[in-house]
C-alpha cells in the first residue's frame, strides 16, 4: 500500500491534472473515489476541512489533507521530482 492517497472524483479536470503529474513522476498512490454530492464527502471534510477535490494525503511526509490541484502538483514535483 502506498503512502500517497488521492481523494478524487471521476471527470474532475483538477483531479486529472494531479493524476497526470503522479503518472509523470511514476508515483504509486491509492485512489479514493468520493461521492458526487459535497454533502456526502465527510471523509474529505475530516482530513482537509473542505469538501472539494482533489485532496492529497502523504503519510510519509506528514501531509494530512492538501487541497488545491496546483498546490498538490507543486508539492509532488518539489518532493518527488528529479
């Protein structure tokens, strides 16, 4: 099991950007699909304080719920990039 977890929603363009970066960096991660309804995204709210996706968890580096695709991409590139 990977230390990286990505909370995502099918068809979400912001999630797709993050997944593309994960693939480019050849990182393994656990994909967690969230409900379409924001009101049902209790797990996402608990870890990130909001209901939007994507949200990244990186247990190895103490990241417990990073939101915003651009922030996630920057973090992944700085942390795991060449």
